[in-house]
C-alpha cells in the first residue's frame, strides 16, 4: 500500500509518492442512490468509478446520437491508498500511466472484487465534525475487518447541507438523518475492508472519469431505474444468469421492463431528502412501481406536474434513438432521471410556514432556499430535468470486442421499459390535470 505520512487538508495530497505528482483526494459522492460500483467525487463536474474494461471501451465507441443521454467520458486515472497522520485511509487519484495500474478485467475472476460490493470508500479526518455511522445492513463486513482499517468513523470533507433520511425499514436508518445518501455509506463500508485485504498485492487501481450529471442541480432529485427485461450479460455464468433471471421474474423487470434501483427526492415540507434503495424496488408490484414514481415526483407538498412534459420529451427522444441502434444490448444498465428539488414555491412556504424544518443546524436556511427560488410562482419556464443512461459493464453490439454473440435489431427489452415508463407517466399526467 502506498502511504503518505501527511495529507494536506483539502483537494490535493501534500506529499506524493509518485515522482512529485499531486494527487486528487477523492471524496464520497453523496448523491449516489444505487448501483454496484463506487462513485467518488473527483471535482465539482467529475466523478470516478472502478474501471471495467468493457465499460471503458463502450464509452469510447458510443454512437454520437447516444452521447446526449450518457455521461461524458473524461478518461482514466490511477487510484491508490494513502494514509493520513491519524491512520485513516484516503483514496487519491493520479494521472494514469500505462501498465502501472491494476485493471480488473485482467485478473482471474476469483480474484476480482465482487461487483456487488465494488464501491471504493473514503474514510478520513477532515473538518472534525463526526457524522453518525450506519447502524446495520453490513452483514458482509465483519467487525474485525472494519476495526483493522481504523475506519468505522466517517468524517466527510464534503457533505450536504440538506439531510437524507432512508425510508426502507431494512436500512437501519428509518429514524436517522445523515449528510449523505445512506446507500452510498453502506457500500463504502462494505468495500473498504475488501480493498484493504487486496491492497497487499495491488497498489494501484484504474478508475474511469465521468461527468457528474447532477452538478447542474442545487437539490438533485434522482431516480435510478434498472432497465430491460434481462439483466445478465452474454458472458454470465449459468449460476449468475439464473440469479438475475429470478430477480427479473420476481420484480417489475419482467412485467414492465423497468424496476426501481434507488431514489432520493427532496421534501419541501421537512427540508430533507427521502431515500429508497434497490431492495425496496425489487419488491414492488406494478401498482407499487407507479406509486414509487408518484412519490419521486412529489415534493412533500404537491405533485410536480410541471415535470411531466419535460421528462416525457426526453424519454421519447431516448426511445427514438435506441430504436435506431441495431444489435445494441444494454444488459444491467440503468437510467437516471434527475430534476431540481429547488422549487419556485420554496420561498412562499418558508414565508408562510416559519415553523417548517428548512433550516440548518446553525439556524440558517440552505443556500438553495435563501433567494426563495429563481422564478415567480406561476412562471411558465420549464423546470430543468435530465435523463441519462449509465453502467455499461455488460453492454455489447455487433463487432464490439469480437463478442461471439451478435443480436438482431434494437434492445427491445430496454425499449419496452421506456414504453412502460412513458405510459405510466402519461396516465399520471392525465389523472392529475
């Protein structure tokens, strides 16, 4: 493990072990609501995740018309462990040098980190403010391994002014508010001990740099949807394929071609995010999925009816693009729908309801609510929304990496999921006119 004795408080490592390079100190990405790979904050506009070669190559070969609906691919960095003076582990990114960093696809399968727990974690001392750790949901992490890494404490240098609250009973956080999405914390902790045990022989990891697709939003409300009727890749083992098919059969993936993988939605009435995780999404019926979508579009005071048209416009455009992509398959990929929880009515409710919990600990309003919103109530300006496809570790198309299986036509399982989503939103719009 490459270790620096002292780390500068801030973005860069003070002492670098690699020819004077100044590494970028990675931060947890607080708005990650689902997925298997760890998302880390590189800078305001960029996140990074553990590199899977297939996903990297897929980003590099995207058709131009798909780029509007995917994060911008920004390259590769090398990431290693470095310790601070208190003995806590940092993850630091350096410019990538060929043949220097570990590439996961080059490892035997038995040696690869299980992607189910492949989030990289960052546990370090920063401002001195100690946040509460997650109390449960960490069955795969032994107490011994967590103590060994000296990282049960999570002191985040970057955290949200708006608290998060997990709604799911199995999260152990139903009554606790924290400063980052609890799903991210869960996976950070699970992965930390795993990476620690691997670090004896593997000093560097390769991470992808990708656009932070929520950086435009002051209060990002994010819905992560697993798309398609099939989730396993062509290279999946029989055991893995069977597991994935069972998940699809027992969820709305089979009936709708889409299921909820995670969600955070800002609530104007309480001033915090409500969160859902993938286990909640797996158990939903068709009506339950519809209710979850309704909840995602509800700000705690009213249904955001102004979101219907801009979201539907983007979903229809994406559907048209994917219908033209013959032979493409996006197995196990997700779709993010994003809008800003900073509603133009926020200032009205703060003024009329001063008792509402829209304040920070120091008594001040969150910055995003101090101006009472950027538009007047009743303004015809359309809200800002975004729709992005992510996670391409199992995607393929004709001629891609000499894949032996070639599929005909567009990915109709994914298209079916988009059609279901569009139909449900159209029905919801009609019912709430």
